[in-house]
């Protein structure tokens, strides 16, 4: 999915550039589809939890609990059918399939990278994680260590790709901004002009 740029200016000295390939949900069908995806993820998650509980029922869930009467659950038609189904498969296969389903449930499915520029303080880069279970990876560079912000070009396979880079004092390699997305040159030029204007132009 093509990447798009979102620019936010909470103050005259702060600007945030976010590049994302997440699907837009502005229309009603898109919102309905997103809601169905959330419900499907929740259903798959609870199915995995139910299978796991049924698998270890002989060790943990045999006596009445404070809220749930487990013997009644396992003797019910649905509970007995679930127990027979779980017992008929190899525990290792169940564990592998459950792990894959859990990964699919919490997989983000899109990439979001941002550049936050604060005049007088520095810049912060951020890249979203691949799942909802972990936080984004961020890095802050103070203004005193920023030598320049440039647009470079490099070969990726048989095509030329442009990328935005920050030259940091004391580091042999430049810091690539939006390293996973590598947006088009038009987006990079807009981010380059806006970030330099915010950092160095006192009249902006």
C-alpha cells in the first residue's frame, strides 16, 4: 500500500511528520470492515485461550472456581466437544498453531514512522513495532549534535531510491529517517524543507 504523509504543527516551534501505509478508514464501508476485523481478532484470541484452558484442564481447571464451575463447563455439550477436539491433536501442534494465531491477532499489519522536530531541543525519530504488544523504537538527537539534514540517493536492486538522513556529530554513518518506508522524493522534500525551517529559521 502506498505511503502517505501527515503533518502536525502543535506549536510554531514544533512540527511532526508521520509517514504511514495504514489503510484509510474515512468511508463507512472501511470503518465497518475495520470493525469486523477487530471482532475476528477478538474471536480468534478467545478461541486460543479456550483451547489452552481445555488442554491444561486436568492440571488446573478441575475444581469449582470463584466465578466459574469448571466441572459443569467440561461436562456441557460444547465443553465436552472442545475437550475431545483438543485431546485428539498433538500438544506440540496445538502450541505451534496457537502461537501463529496469536501472532496474527496482534500483528499490526502496517508501518508508521515519524520525525518530531522541536526547535532548540532536537529531533526524535520513531518506528512502530510489528505487533501491538511492543512499543515503538525511538531515538532523540539534540540540536547540538545535528550537523545537517540531507536527501541522499542510493541503489536498491536495480532502482534508485531517495532517503532522508541526519548527519550526527561523532557518528560515522548518517541516521536514515523513515528507513522502512523509504517514501517518495516528493514526501522527502516536504519533510526536509519543513524540518530545516523549524530547526533553523527563527521567522517560521
